[in-house]
């Protein structure tokens, strides 16, 4: 069954939403409600904030359910830009009782050798119970996953 993907644009930037990847951290709509409002249909209003504000907020998405590309450059520019501007320092945060957050763009290499480029923040499962491994799907909350730090 193909995963759903939705695209929203303001003709400068296109936001891509993959709801099957979303862990419902609520960061998008609690920090930029004028753009991301789950009570409205469509829930993304690309005209409600500047392109820069939208990009900054999308980059905070811990699951990668939200991503973006500059509309004029097209979707393929994402892959090129991330590979050519690889971070010299990787930022990784271990969340207490939660996932491992990679807070820089990265390339995930899966067990079968396939690669996936992730932009912004990526949440990796730490509890082992995610249905979307290696990514966190929020199951750690349901199973009571706890760590000492």
C-alpha cells in the first residue's frame, strides 16, 4: 500500500507532508499555528508566514514527516543540496524516555543498503517498538519506555 504524500506551496517553497511518518510531536502547530493548524482543512496555510519562517519550522520536525524544497529548484534539489552541504559536525540529542534526535541533515543507510536522505530533524527509535523502524513513531509513550537519562 503506497504511503500518502501531500504538497503545499506558496510558489517559493513547497512543504511535503508524509502523514504515515508523523509521530504527532505537535511541534509544527504549537510553534507556528498560523501555518500549521490541524483544526483547519487544509491544515497547512502557506500564505500565513514568510518562506523563511516556514522553512525554519519544517526543519524542526522530529520525524521527517514534514520536509521542503525550494519550488524554483524542484524536488531533486533536496538530494543535491544535502549531499553537497553535509554538516561537518553531527548534532545528536538523546531524549529522556524518547527517541534519538539527529538535528542536522543526514543520510540514513538501511540494512538492505538502500539510502534515504533526511532533512532537518530525524527521530530514530530507541525503544525498539516502532512500527516505522528505524524511525520513531511515538510508540515509546504507549509502552512506557523509560531511561535513566
